[in-house]
C-alpha cells in the first residue's frame, strides 16, 4: 500500500467516524423525546385489557421462574456452602471448587430459564409479545451467566477462591469492567 492510498484510507476513516459521531449526537438529542414516546406507548398499552393480561402473565412467569430456582437453591445451597468452605491450597483445588460453584450456579440459572420459557408457552400472548418475552428471558440468562463466570473466575469477595491472579482492590474493578 503506497502513502497516498494510506492517506486516502485514513481520511475516509476520519470522515466516517465524524459522520457517525454527528449521527450519534443527533440520536442522543432525540433520546428524551423517544423515551417519553416509549413511556406513553407502554402506558397506553398497559391501560388496555390485553396490557393488564400481559403484565399479569409476566408477573406469573417471574414468580414461577423465581419459585423453581428458589426450590433448587433450598437443596443446592448446602453443597454450595460446602464447596466454598473447602480448603484451597493449590490452583487445582481452586479450579475444582470453582467448577463445582459454576455447575451449581448454572444449574439454578437453567432451571429458572426453562421454567420461565416453559410457562410462557402456556399463555395466549398478543402478537410478537411471546418472542419479546423469550428474548428478555434469554437476555437475563446471558447477563446472569456472565456474572456467574465473573464471580467464579475473579471471585471479588473471596480471594482464596480466585482463579485469576488479581489483587483484592483490583478484583472489584475488574469484575465491574467485565460486566460492563
């Protein structure tokens, strides 16, 4: 690549970045109006019979998912506490405890997700709402799964269980950065 084509590429890249920043600024300026419009639409929808029914169904989904996971943790919390109390002398011990914690936490999360999605299939939803419910449930799955991974690998509050060699003050910042 010669110097002129590199300069043209760089200039085009800068022009594209400037156009994106200008577009982002314009979108941000419209954000309050869009948020108000979205709030008004949701409010109007919730004030209908279908909206109240959908909100009730969502509450039932959350209750069911939380209840199933609570039932799981009623029995799985003791093994989790036992795993966390296990003496850790080597990195292999820490990995073994971390994998046990990971298995227990992911099992509870999968039960919550399966219960919420399974119960959602029993309801008659307005058009496209069922897809939205499944998408939100899967978003919760991904967020909680990422936190489980961070809490097992970095273990911000438990230095002896940490799989990543990070000092305690940096562990909290690293966990927050990994989640953002």
